[in-house]
């Protein structure tokens, strides 16, 4: 059983000033796994005060000093790799191979990339008598979700630290253990007191206090649109910068010549492997009308062959949803799909046979989906795919863009030029062609209601900088 009763503030572990206890359970069994004592508004205030104090000297460190710091962070991260693997599997219910192969490497590359960028980043530009400086923006308030509880906090933290900002991290309530290990990594790496602070807390309490705090210069938020709106409202009176990475309803366009084996791999990698709990999941699959039945004949057996089970078993492909609450939400959407007249091809309501104890959902495919249906418009965050028929590529592009979201999109085609031409017309921040992997150092973020600003790599670093001109 994990017991976590302290927050990491000003270089020390402290019991919360305003404690509240949260019991945690294992997504695969529902069994208790531990309890965490969360902090409140006063704890956020203490952390921000420490971060403001530390900012005075940390913001004036040289890139070389910050490289040395991040190199130590990388060493400590590697040392704690296996602890993080166990924590993420336990907290999120993500299968071990996914955690080892995706959750942690995508986070590690953020640290390594920040180090590389700092080696050449131009913080100062001179044009005659004009000097343009990029300076650390201030205290960064980082609010992160539970679905990728290492990548999100690490990506934001290293960008902020590389820029010379100090940090207060408020991770998701359901994933405190991975965040605590991250704070231990920072501590072991010798990050100066107050430069990195961790306040576990409820979103409505600690998250909103961080968003509103006048000592915070920028909030970087990842989560839902509804919460992003609350964060922006809380941040508005102090005119702080808010960047956000939100949900998606990402289309996957199978062009008329698409190889369905490739398309099915895309569905497995980016929708089903994470039990649909990925903001960039390809949850709408757009298929030429005259090839829909053929596609389903390839897709459905592949989905039914997937191993759903305990995330701790090495052969498991798809684990449970994170919580009973998330399970209820997904069931609600499946019911809605049935009520609105979509055709259920596989999966559906309830739990897979033999997996009644945990928060397991059935991998579900709907066909005959109209893009106006709820299951095609709203983010489900579960293993539910909507197959939508189209008649012309023009129509496919229109359907792909007919969503409030714009985080990611996918195109499958044997003709790379055609795929690129379609990719250019989709209003989304990232388009993957033919089941390639994401480049996790490229700018990451959304169009429309999928957020604003970009994370990772040089673009992510830029979000934590302020611009100053000195002339004379
Ligand atoms: P998810 O659906 O992924 O849980 P949320 O948007 O609810 O997405 O949560 C993402 C993060 O935002 C979590 O750390 C959560 O605690 C935090 N949060 C929730 N409500 C608020 C709020 N009103 N203000 C600030 N942060 C919040």
C-alpha cells in the first residue's frame, strides 16, 4: 500500500497545511492501493511563495548551468525508471509494455531534448543598437491530467526549467505516486530549493488556487475543455499567460487506396493500446463507402483478437479504464451510440467476460455513424471507434474538419503525395501518415478547442519566455 502524506515545497517534504485524504484503488481490480493526503489553497500559496523567491536567482542562471542541472535530472530519471513503470501501471492501469515503451520514453526524450536545445538556443538577438532578449517568464503553474502522468509533468517541467522559470506542479488527483517520484528525482538531482515544487491537490481547490495566484506568471494546463475554461477564467484577473492542451476527436482518413492492415495498426497503436485514454486518439475512422464492409472484415477480427486484461501481465495489450467514473462515462457514450442508431460491430456495453472486478471496457466499433451523432462529436476517452462512410475525398476532408476539436489527425494511403495534400487541409496540430510514430520533440498542441500554445522541444521552451527589447 502506498501512503503519501507530504508535499514537496521549497526543497523539503512537508505535511499539508490544509490536508484532505483521498483513497486510491487499482484500476484492474478495484482493490485499495493506498491513500494520498492532498494539499489546499494555503499549500499552493506556500509553494508559489517559495517559487517566487527561488526565481530571483534561478532565472539568472546561465544555459550552461541549466544544462548541467537537467543532465543530473536525466541521470536520476533513468535511475528511477522501474519505480515509475510500476507507479504508472498501478495508477493508470496501463499495460507494462506500453508504460515501458511509450509513457516513459516519451518523457525521457523531453529531458534529453531540453538539454540539446539549450546548447544552441538564441536567448539574445542583436540588430544594431537593438537587443532583443528572451527572459524567463516567472513562476510556472503546471496542471496535468492522469492519462500520461509522467510525460505531461516532465514535458512541462523541463521546458520551464530550461527557460529559467521556477515551477509549481499540481498533478491529477488519481496519479500522485508518479508525481512524487518526479519530485524525488528533482530533489536527488540537486534542483535548488523552491525551483521545483509539488502540490498534490484537488483540481477545484489547488488547481484553481494556482490558476488565480498573482505570483504565478504562466499556467500550462492539460485536461478537458470544461476545466480549461475554469482555469482561463481564474487566470484572467491577473492577465497571466495560459497555454492549454485539451481534448480531441481526431479523424483517421483512409484514402480510397488505403492498406487496411496499416489502418488497423493505427487504430491499435493510438486508440486501443491506451484504452482510448489519449487526447490524440483516432476515434473517428473515415472510410470510402464502397470499402466499408471490406474494412470492417479486417478491423473487427483484429479488435476481437486483442488481449484485454491485467496491465501487470506482459501479454496484455489493453488494460482497464482508470476509474469507475471513467467507466460510467464510456458506458454512457456506448448507450448513446446505440440509441442514436449507430450499428454495433463488436464490443458494446458491459465488461469483457472474466474481467468484472476492474474498470474494464469492451473494445467497441460502431459503423453507420453519422458525424453529427454524439459519439462522433464528443470526446469519449474510451476504446470506442466510430466508422464513418464518405463518398469523395472532398467530403472526407469536410467531415474530418467538422468537429470543435483540432488536436491530431491520421491519414492512410499508398500515395504519400495524396496523403500530404489531405494532411495540409486538415485543421489540426499534428497529422500522422501511415501509422508512423509521433516525433515527441516536435511542437505538440491543438487548433480550435483543442487548446492554444505548443508543448515539447523548442516550441515548448518558448512558452515560458518573455520578450524584452533594450536599445541604446
Ligand atoms: P481529466 O478529464 O483528464 O481528469 P480535467 O480537466 O478534469 O481532465 O483535469 C485535468 C487537471 O485539471 C487535473 O489535475 C485536475 O485536478 C485539474 N482541475 C480540475 N478542475 C480544476 C479547476 N477548476 N481549476 C484548475 N484545475 C482543475
